[in-house]
C-alpha cells in the first residue's frame, strides 16, 4: 500500500495520497520483466543442451578416432574397444583388442601353449575358466561368463587389462562346449571371437598322459603334491616313472571316440573364424607360434615357457603292457601311433 504524504500549511494539516503510476507504464514494466525471464531461461536451456551435445559429439569423435587406427577393414568385426565396468583403460582406450578362445582336450599341450601366449606382453589368456561347473551349468551362465571375460572384467594372474591386445581363455571340449555349441557359435560370431583349435595327433600319447595324470591326483608323487605341469627336469623324471596299464578291451573304441570328438568340434565351429594347431607341430616347428601371433594380429615376439615335458622318448618306455598294446593296434588305423616317438 502506498504511504500517505503529510503537507503542512498555516493552521492546518493536509494529508495527500501519492499518485499511482499510469496503467500503461505498469504494463510495460511487467512485459519487460517477462521478456527478461524468458530470455534467461532460454539461455540456460541452450547452455545445457550445448553441454550434452558436446559430450555426445566427443564420444562419437573418440570412437571414430579409435577405429581409425585399424587399417585392415576386413578385420573390423574382430577388433574391439572394451569398456570395463571395474576399471578404466585410460590411455589404452584406443588400443584395439582381439577376442579368442583355445579349444582343446585335456593333456593335449594346452597348458604349455597358454603359457607361451601369456609370455607375450599384450596377451591375457585366463586359463581353464569353465573347469568350475557352476559357470557352465546352463547357457545363461556360460554367456554371462563370456561377457565378463571379453569386457576385461575377469581377473587372473594372466590379466594385462589396460593395454591387452588379445584376451581369451582355454576351453576343454568336455566342459559344456559341445552340448551348447549352437548358442556358443552364435555368440562367437556376433561378438567377433576367434577360435584356436589345439589338438594332439598322437592320441595314444594323450591317453598315456591322461592316465598318468589321473594316477598322480591320488598318488601325489611329488612330495605329497599333485602337479599337472612341472618346471624342472627332476619333477618330470619323477612323474614319468609311473607306467600305466592300458585297457586293451576298450583301447580302439576309446581312440575312435577321441577322433570323433575332435571331428565333431571342427564341424560344429566351422563357421567361426578359426585356426587349427597340433601339439606335435608346435614342438617341432616353433615358427608356428609366429603364425598364431599373426592370426591374432599381434606384434610378433619371442614366446617362452618354463614348463618341462614329462613323457619323453618312445612310448614303449611309458606303457607297462606295451607288447599287448602293440599287438592290439597292429593292422588298425591307429598303428601309426606306435611308431610316432617324437612327441
């Protein structure tokens, strides 16, 4: 309310009320205030939108910037830039990563081969992760585990997370791989995962290794400790002294089943990007390791392993009932295993 104004004159006091501003002036002030408010709001909104747009633009530019590093466009489906949830790749965010899996069978040289791969400064091969039954209990468990591995959120002693150039693990054929091959093939093809098959040509030698390793799980020949792989000649010599007795009644059938399992795996995963390796070839020709690095598009390095081979020399020195095995396999397609004494 406007205050009254007192005016003093001779002999009297006159009280006057102030004059109200014209209505037109009040309207002008009101309109001006509204215009200023709208202008300020628009300015704030534009600033917010610009900041959001800038962030989106930066992400898009960074993604394109990363992908510009990849020269061979035919390899684009197999080149990845993971964004882990558990850490930041920081300055390595634009380092492309290849995804791989080693498919093999127990006692086929996969442990030795994986140590060779992990000796590369930019390779993280995370071991036999599906040896834990819960991780392969169903397709959902399998795919969830795969997502963690290929998102670089799987931590093992082999992890070189920030600047890894190739990330994978080894997967035995009897660990849910064959049962769920359709879903796994679809996943691998969608995610651009490359497969390295590693098998053993001489299945009889593999059988000897399997039997000897199973025996040592209970015998624990190395000072009460079971070791599937050793790093000294003394340990290798101790384990090689055990000579298994091979069951002749199922020998040929067992070898046939091994053969079939390998052929089935090659057929099931034929649509994936893959390469096939044999343990014997790696032992005899170390240049095969250069081929593996090329397959994974790695900068070639000299790969090394501390593991020592356990069963050396002729098979006749490692099978207790050798003469019977020799007679059983004569004239069969597996006779060739009797003469292959190198690996």
